[in-house]
């Protein structure tokens, strides 16, 4: 299974917005309004990709990168949940050219999002802390390769 990461464009924004008809997506992720679009399009430290598997957009990933740390959020297309894509997408993400200077990847996951918790664990992340609503997960990597063994 191969995934292609394409920088977010106007068509991708429209695809992404269509996923918010789904109640789970609305519960987990903030709607990509014009403020968000402006932020991601005009911030040098922010990367957003649509993720494609063949002709299907299966996910959107946003990474905010500063000082060798990437905080990221992966949103799955509701039609492609439960297919085992999350782990492979994250493994592909950490290998992207744009992420080669990153040494720490972080994500925060709602405590009741069991699928995402399992996915991040399978992708080599460890829970490092928690607050009232979220578990905080981290994966550290060493140069020169981010490959998972």
C-alpha cells in the first residue's frame, strides 16, 4: 500500500471540508474555516498534505514544525476509517523530505479515541503525559533515517 502526500490545494480544502458532514470528524477536529486556511497557507512552519491512495483522498495531515519538533494531526476520510491506513500513513509522514530535520514527533489524542491510540502505538509512539481530555504521545527519532524497524 503506497500513499502519496500532496500539498493542500483548493480542491483538497473542499474535499477535506466535505468530511465534516460526519459526526465523528466534527467531534474530533475543528472545521477548516478561512482562518485555518489562511494560517496554514501563510505560515512557513506549517505543512498540510492531502494523502492519496490511488485515486482516493484518504486523509489530511497537518504538521507544525519548530526547532526539530513536529506536532501533527491526522484526519482520516470517514469512508476509509478502520482499514489499517493510519500506521502506514504516519510511517510515510515521518520519512518525508520535509521532516528530515525533525527529531521529535508529537500528537495529542482524545482519551476516548481508541483507534487513534492504537494506531500511534503501532507506529512507534509512546504516551508521555496526559491532561483532562488528552493523552500526549511522542516518538523520537535519530538521524539520518526515521525508518521504523
